[in-house]
């Protein structure tokens, strides 16, 4: 192997390692953070209640989905755009929202600050809480 070939191979190797390290260092896309703060069987047969704290980072959308549940939500901080069956409403801290069972919806945070909601689900027990549509 010639000296030029060795130098070229070394440079390409270094560039490849730097490129790989750069790709690995890329942060993951932010995702909604959901914490179940209460899960309780209800006196209504076959139903359970869940209270979930949801934090939407800036620029994040949940994606269109449904729930086998009555969904009652309250915006604690920030601002969200709530899309229900194609119609979008902007909600701010102090506003509330409701989704009927199996109603197609998503919440999005188009602002530069995190948005926090508390959501109460009155759900059919034993079913997955969310069905993603995307």
C-alpha cells in the first residue's frame, strides 16, 4: 500500500468514526411524558378510573388516537392545541377538555414552553387505554 493510500484510509476512518459518534450523540425526539398518579376500581361494574399527569414538551404532538374511556382533562400550565375529529381548539392554563369514548383526537404543544395537563379516564377495565391511529 502506498503512503497516499494509507493517509487517505486513515482520514476516511477518522471521518467515519466522527460521523458515527455524531449520529449517536443526536438527542432523541422529545415525547409526551405520562405519569399515572391514581388508578382505582370504580363502583360502576367493569370500569376503572385513572388520573394521569401528561407533560407535552415544546413542539410535540401526541399523534391521533382514541381511548375506550370517558376522558376529562384540565390544562395546568402552558398552552395546547387540542384537535378533535379534525377541529382544533387552543387551550391555556385553567381550560378543560373532554373526549368521548373512541373519539379521534390529539393534543399538540406548538409553543416554546412545556405544557402540563391532568387527565382523568373512566375506562373499560382490561382494555388497552390508548389505540394509536398513526
